[in-house]
């Protein structure tokens, strides 16, 4: 959006020098451009507020168009003749011959210029509206935090998801009250791995179904929506249980979405094992990834829900800590069930 | 085969039915007899309301908040189901 607006402002700005002269000559031409006239001044004023002569220019243009095809209007002082340096000399001449000869260029370029300016103004207006609407539902900055990853983080996190038993420090580090981005802290949850793993899982499911001659494009869509719906159900159940247990934690819905989405990595491995090594490979991979995922989730959630368990903290174990432990263990225990449910029909 | 093949539409339908079920629980005729009335839950200003109190709070707030939107959403769903099956 930004690049397009900047790019479209380039030729507009460059062509503006030729437009005043062409506008005056075009008043004798066919009245093709009807729509943007009453809107152009406002749009141009918003698109480039720095250009002071915009509104006057646009107003002049509409006035010229409305005047009728008879008189080539005298150049009024608002049109800067200094800018028509590179200009088209025939545009200053007799309007009839100019329009006949340069019909195509006169018609194509001004119309294209006006269309580009109108389009860029409409695009910026639309972008503002879309931003406002989206900001009402979710905070884009919060979402950007989850996608601030780099390659080193992704590789380390994948290794951690598959072998979490060696990791010592599970704490999410903070810097001035805001959690560190995934780039700087391996314990931070991210949404990049879950979304990529989700797409990979759908493709793998397509391959697996194709190997069994059960493939069709509708099945792919059904598989995708099923997996997504199960994750949404799990996130809602987690939110509900966390609310009931009155936990004061900073686990937002996106955090829970990230933690639930990590099971896609396990699903991918299970399906791969099943495809490569048959049924035995599937169960071995399923067991391994389930254990790793349960351990990973239990440690991560416990660290996030129990700030009092920080070694140097002075927290006292509250009674609600029991509920938190139940929620953590329950969430961890549900993972292999969901993984099994979503993948066993792919490996026969 | 995919035993429970969900679509997003099924999820929306299930959520709507669930919220309807919560909204239908009548305060006087039913919840008080079971012991889940709201006056019995809000006792004291202690730290931990407990799971039962939280549930009662949740039911009451769902009933209060979702009453009017549920009317609208239910009407739309009924019309759509009648038209499109």
C-alpha cells in the first residue's frame, strides 16, 4: 500500500507540470472525465497536502471542463507556466488541431494522470478505513510482535519443540515491562512457526491422501478447516479454564494461539513418520512428539502462570496455584489426543 | 475418513447454540433451586472467588450482555436457514 502510493505519486508529481497547459487545451475536448471532477480537489488535497496550489488547480480544472467546448480559456495566473518546460508545444497552439493531432496523447495521458491521482487518493482513503476497522478488533502491533522472528530463532525453537528435556531456563525475559521479541528470547512464543506448520500440515495431508487415492480439492479444504477449528476450540477452552481459575497472568489470546499452534510441528512429524516408515513409524513419531510437546507445554505454561516460582521471587503459593497446575496439566494432556485425532485418518 | 470434519460454519453454529443454552437458564425458576443463584455466589470480598462463583458470574454476565445481540443473531440465522436450508 505504501509503496504503491509512493510509486503512484511519482509520475503524478512529474506529470503535474504538464497538466496545467493540457487542461486549458483540453477544455475544448470531449467531456469524458466526469466523475473525478467534484472529488478531485478533496482527494488531491488529502493525498498531497504539501502542494498548496492543488485545490485551486483542481477547481480551475473543473471550471474549465464545465465551461463547454467553445473557448480555449485564457491561462489564469494559477497555472504555472514555468512548469511546462518539458512540455508539449502543440498544446499551447490552436486547440482544434492540437486535439486532432495529439488526440491519443492528450487523451491518454491526462486521463491516466487523473485516474492515477484519483486512484491513489482512493487507495489512501481505503487504507485509512481498513486500518481503523482492523484496529477496532485486534491490535496490529501486538500481532507484529509474534512475527518478529529470524532464522536462528526458528531453528532453535524447532529443536526445542522436539527435544525440550535439555533446556534449563524457561523464563520469558522482559525489558522494561514489555516481553522481548522472539528474536532476542528463545522462550517467547511466536506465531510464525504455527502458521507455517499449519500450511505444511495441510500440504502433507494432501500428499498422504493422494497416496491413498482419496484426494480431491474439497478434502484439502475440509482438512484445513477441521484443523483450524480444533485449534480455535482448544484456545477457547483454555481461555475459559484460565478465567475460571482466576489466574492473573499476561497470557493473551494470541499467546494461547501460539502455544496451541506448536502442535502442528508434532503433527507434521507424525504424518511424515507414517508416510515414510508405515504404521510403526507413525506410532513411534507420535509417541516421541507427544511426549516432547507435553513437556514443552507444561514447562512453558507453568513458567508463565506461576510468576511466584521465579527462584529469586518472594511469592507465596496461593490456593489458586492448584487450579493453575490442573489447567496446565490438562492442557498438556490434551495435546496428544488432538494430535492423534487429527492425523490418524491420514495414516492407514 | 475424517470422523469429525468441521467447517467454520459448524463452529459458528455450535457457538450460537451454546450461547443460547446459557442465555436460557432462568434465574428465578432454575438457578436458585439448584443453588447457582447469583446472590449466593457473591459472598465476601476475598481473594479467590472459587470456580463455582466464577461460573455463576460468567453465566450472569453472558445472560446480561448477550441478550440483545442474541435476538438479532438468532433472527438472522432463522431467516437464513429457512431460505437456504
